[in-house]
């Protein structure tokens, strides 16, 4: 389940989580060349998948995927929307404070959206590491991350913050496998869904 927070006074609602994306190839963080090659191949696969079953309405999505090509994230077409998954974790473990690289990636994404007629939703994620006793649970941390990410993206995209939807999946449906510490670190992040209007 996702906990959604709408813009403005829209309030809160529970919504079913979307099915997780198909498993994606991973590479060892110890080999940056391999990681770059895997990312490049994933973008090419996404580009080719985007061509299959296209309609005229998919043209805006395809153009947006191409415009968002950046090594800091993967942008892929998911039906009529573009889903952006950051390559590396954007937040320090256990909280909503962005890392320097996370701040840079989120600001870069926001800048890439500036002047575009799009709807934006930010979903906060955590690893499957249990929360600190007495601290916020992973759903709350994910929501705090979604809001922090939305603030950076909105500021750089010149969008009102209330126009950006936020949600949390906590430790459910992570964008990266939680099979090792590197995967868990990458899940200290947000994913961004962008819908061309």
C-alpha cells in the first residue's frame, strides 16, 4: 500500500501500490565501468521497449524519456508516464536529509523539468532495515523523503510545492534489491513519476 498526500488541502489516502517493475540487472559498486555499461544497456532497452506498441499519445512520453537521459538516474516509459529511478541513494540512512549527490541529482531532475507541462509525483523509499526503536517507522521516513525530494524538485522546476504529489512505500516495493548493503544504501531514495499533460 502507498500512503498518498495530495497537494494543497487534498489530504491523505491509502492506495494500492503499483506492481514492482521487472527485475533489473545490477552491477557491483566495485566496478564503476560495469555499472555504467549496465545503466547504458538499461536505457537502451527502455528506449526500445518504448517503441513497442506506441500510439500517438506515447510520443510525449518518448520525448520526455529522451529529454531526461542522465547518468544519475534511469528514466523509463511506464504506460503514459515516465518513472525516474535514481541510480544511487539520495538520503542518509534513517532520515530525510539528502546526501550531496542526492541533492545534486534531485536538483538536476527538477531543472530538467523546468518549463515542461507535467504532473509530478514523488514516492519515498527506505531499505528493509528495521527502524531505530522509538524512532519513526519506515513509512514515515519514506514520506519525509518524498516531501524533501518534492521540495527540491519543485524549487528547481519552478513548480508550486502543492502541485507535486507525495507518497511513501516505506520498505515495500523498493526500486533496488535489498539483497546486500549496497542495495539497501541505494534504496534510501525517492522515485519520481512524471506525466506529460
